[in-house]
């Protein structure tokens, strides 16, 4: 069935995506900035009978990103499906409200979009040559709904969404799918959800990462739309 590479894996959506695609027979390559939690992720996948390995890279560092893609290729072969969903903000940090946003804060937020473009540049030529593959992204609802408090993150979310849906249009008929999950709500088991819970912030709408991962699978397999939107905020 090939290999799915999950860039920006965390305990919420990233791990759910790994399980969902692994359940279909795909081998799983996990990529994140630190290896601290990799053993737990791999153990969870092994218990489910899924072949997996983990790799360390900060996707914003082009050399580290390229090295991770090369290492995945050596271990499993070129990834057939790439999921890109790293958190654009550490849980304890705060976005810059739109009225206070400056070009420096926007550049910081956009670094995650630049990393997505770099990643696609590394894997897309092989997918097009093989005539099959998938590029999946995850972004925030602020890309389509005004959320002034998210400021700089809203701008980068909009850019990432536009990149994904434009890739979808460009790749039509070439055997390669591109699409995005647009997410409005806290993702259960994810780092931000855990941080907010620890801060005793209650009442915020929660999304099940397994449902989101199922939507990612349906986007990839059905290929009839570029986007799945989840909004429990409005």
C-alpha cells in the first residue's frame, strides 16, 4: 500500500492520521522536532499492527527537512502520501492580534507555510512521475472566518489553505491529490487542548481527532473536493 509520512506528528490529529492510514495497510513515517514522544507513538502504532518509524526534523529548517525526506526514502521508499500539520504556535505562546500584527510576526507565522512549500517541492516531482500520490494539509478556520485575535496566524492559515486548494486544481488529472482540513475548534488529545485544560479553561468546543483523520482519508480516497471544514466555534 505504500507509505504515509506525517510531518508535525503530535498526540492529537497527527497520531490519528497515522493510525487511520496505517489501518489501510500503509507504512507510517512520523516526523517531529523532538524525539521525546516518538517511542510512545511508535508503541501505539505497533500495538495496532502498523509498521512505523520516526524521524527528527524541524520542518522550518530546509536541510533538516530534506534529510528527513531522504531518511524516509531509505527506510520505506519515497512517501506516497504526505500529511503536513505541525502546530504553528507552541501551546504556551499567544498569537498577535490583527491590530498589533507587524511584518516580523507575520514572517514568523509564515515560516510554517514556507516549510510546506519546501516539503511539496521535495516530494511532488516523484509523485507526478509515478502518476499517483497525495498531499494533505491541516489549517485553521481563521483562513476563511475573520478571527481578529488570531492575527498573524490567520494570515498564515489563509496562505496555507490557498496553497492547498490551488495545488488541488493544478494537479487535477495527474493522479496526485491535494487537499486540506480546515479546523475550527480544539482538537482532543492535542497539545493545545492539553494546555488549555491545564489552565482550567473550560467550555471550549472539542473536535475528535479520529473524526478529522477519517475526513482526511475520505478526501484522499474520494478525491471529489479540495477541502473538509470543521467548525464548532460558530
